[in-house]
C-alpha cells in the first residue's frame, strides 16, 4: 500500500487552487451587466497659488475584494515624472507600470472632470452585476494625498449619489443609469 505524503506547500497549493476555482465559478455565475447601463463618475478638485503643481489623479473601479477592474482616468506626468507615480499609493500597487505608461494622460489643472464606465474590465470583457468600489485617488507635489473609495452595488436599478469632500478633492458624483 502506497501512502502519499503532502508537504505544506503542496497542501496550500491544492486548497488555494480549489478556493480560486470556486471563486471564479461564483463570479461567472452572476447576472450580466445590465444592457445599456453606464456609471458616470464626475469629480472636481481645486487648487492654485504660488508654485502650484497640477496633481496626479487616478479614477478606477475595484471589485469587492479590492482587485483592479477598470482604469477610468489617469492624469500623470510622463517622462521624468514617472519617479513620483508611486504617490498614487493604492493605484500604483494595484496597477502595472507598463500599462500606466500607455493609459496616462497629462496632468490637468483644477476643474471638473467626468468619465464613464460601460461595465467592461481593462481587457474589454463585460463584468457581472454586483458590489464594486469606485475610487478617485489624488496626490500633489507639495500638497495633500487624498483617496475617495466608495462601495456601490451595481444592479439593474439606477441611482445617483453626490459626495462633498473637505480637501482639495472637493466633490465626487456617481450617476448609474441607462445611457440616453
């Protein structure tokens, strides 16, 4: 009779693999993203004054577990400014530097900006309905770091929520509805 001995490493691989497969099966079993719905994310920030530098801003969506699903907007300084990209602490850990180079646009002056999410991930695949985190991350040289992270449930019911903030990032508005 042959006895099989498992090392801790092989045991954890099997358990983790099974849990991962179960999680993927559950994620794929969810209802599909509602046809024609978009999540509009509008944000406003202010600033100015002597030696003001435009901030780095990232607007993105995470799944319920905190994994990056979709980058909606990325205002960064390309070239020499890359060494400060890690000022966007959360996004820098979640994202990929190579992807950041291709996704980023130039920094923008204070104002109001709006981006829309059509329910696709960064690879272009449709996601399912469920719980997501909408994030707007803001970092400025010689200025503050701010992170807006709100849990939202995206089903087949429209909603609109406005959040007034106290820092340089002044407002975030989430508008989930059927595209007109």
